C-alpha cells in the first residue's frame, strides 16, 4: 500500500499547494488523477517521485521502490535519436527491448529518426517509452497522452496500463482514463483527494 | 554571389588600385604578392618559422580554452569566485594588447611572450562565453537526468555537453582568430628567433612590402585552415552525444 499521510508541500512562492492531504492507494493498480488546472496534481506527483520534499507529513510504501516520473514536458534530448532517448531510460540498454516498447506505442518506425522529425504526439510517446523503459515499480505520468489522438490512446493504453505494478497519471480526459482502465481520483482542493464522480467533472 | 566570386571581385579591385598607384613599395599587386609568397614557401626557414609560431600561439589558445572553461564553471558555482574574479576579467578585456606585450616582455622569456599573450587575450572570451553557456543549461533536463538515475558521466555526455557544445564552438572560433592576431602582434614586438612576427617586422625595417603582403597572406591562410580544422573537430565531437 502507498499512503500519503497529512502531506503539506509546495514551492517558495506557493508554500501550501497541498495542505494536510491524506490518501491511501491500494497497490497494485492504475490510477487516474483528475482535477482542475493548477489544483496541485503535478505537485502531488512530484512529491511521490521524491522531487519535492513535503514540509509536513510523510509517505509510506515508496521507500526502496523504483520510481520514475514522466514529466508534463517531454524533456527529451533533441540531439539524440528516438532510440537513443529510450535507451537512456534503461539501466542496462537493450536495443531489442527499446524497439519493442516503441512498437507497442505505435512509433516502431521512428527509432532512428531525430526528434524534430516527429509530431508533438509522437514525441510524447517517445517520452512515455523512456519512462516505461526505466522499468519502475511506481510509474508516475503527468498528462501522458497530451497531443495523442483518442484512437491511438485506445490502441496503446492496454500496453501502457501493464507497464508497471503501480501507475498514477494525471489527466483531464475521462476517455483517456477509461481507456487505461484506471481508478479515477479527483484532487478537489489542496487537502481533498477522493474517488472521482461524474458530477465533479472538470 | 559565391564566396569564390566575392573574393575574385575584391582581388580584381586590389589589382586595379595597384595598377593605378603603380608603386609596389606602397601597394604590391596580387600577382607580386603571390610570387613573393611562392618564393617564401620554397625556403625551409619559412616552414620552421610558421611551425614555431603555430606551436606558440596554439599553445596559448588551448591553455586559454582549458582555463576559460574551468573559470566559467567556478564562477557559475560560486558567487564569491564570481565577485572576486569578474574585475580581473574586465581588466584583461579592456587593456590594450600592446600594454600587456610590453609589460610581459619584462617578466618572461621572449619565446613565451606570444603564448602568454594569446592565452591572455583568448581567456576572457572563453570564460565569458562558457559562463553564459553554463548559466543557460536547461534545469528541466538536469532534473530528468536525476530522475532517470543518470550517472555523472552519463549526464555529462548526453545532457550537459551537447548543450554546451554550441557555446564552446563559437568561443573557440572567435578565440582562435583572436589568438592569431594577438600572438602575431606579440611576435612583432618580442621578435622571437623563429617566428612569423619577426619576419613581418623585418619586412617593415627593410621596406619589403611585397614580402609583408606575402607573410600576411600566409597568416590569413593559416587562420582559415585552423578554423576549418576546429570545425571538423567539433563535428566529430558532436557525434559523441548522438545515437
């Protein structure tokens, strides 16, 4: 189980993006984190990833686990090929495995291209491929399907949902969350994370 | 217009003016210059002098590249270092090269003056350029490298160096030009035994204007050759961070 206990976290100019937030995730599982823009979804992922240290509270169940976060920005290396970007996500680079991941994400033919030769949605999938290639136990993804069309999401989601035992991703799209077969959660405000209901759709 | 066409046009103009002036002592024609250069190239002394000048000046240039990168790194990491060293950088940049040459002549061996002067003139250019490069490193990519457990070497090779390479390339191109000019100027004043600068100074003393033009032509050709070699080197180095 992964549990957030009374987490307060933020940044110097906004110190309480999250305030006294508690929630327990049943593990394993796929979770979609919904909520209005700027409500603190990214901050929550960053806290779980260990990139932001909470000023109060603690997290249980992430210690000694391999965690990776796919950022809201692609953060790819534009001077490297698609394949090289994916290989860099691996502890032990394996061309075959990297090509396999790209194939599952519908961009198998792009391996030797440079990033600038790819559309935005394809670049997003390269970032997704790199995150999957990291082979994490906890896979955190910040809007992983931005720029990817609904049909492609529907095609690749069954593969992505099995990429790690625990997956938490932010999204504004109920259909993306449904395609992933995710348990939908909603960050309502800085201290309330609860099961998502259609009435509170953003 | 192609580069060759443009150069050809300027040479034609030079030829025209030389014919108008009609006094090789004041302005030799392109043909007289090439002839003088050709005669110089036949002499072993010429190549020996060129080699020695190259070694002296490139030595200073390479040292300045190394020191410039280290100082840039230090000044980006430490505010104290930046506060202490920034005035020195400003003084070096603002002081006329001839002041330094004359001063340095009193301190070190004549043979080392061109090396030191090249080093001193290139140093602030590299230092400033690389400091700018380091300060514009993308923090998001650095964070990504941490998230994906990149080792220090892996982050340096695939994330940091490819971002710094354009800055390094442009400072090296500017720096090599400055090193040449400052180094030759230092040789003219210091007059080391085997040097382009000494020969240039001799042409002035003996009013050998065609020889002066020929030596200048050699310096220009060497400068172009050097820049091309640097570009080739960076192209090969650039492939290091690519797939």
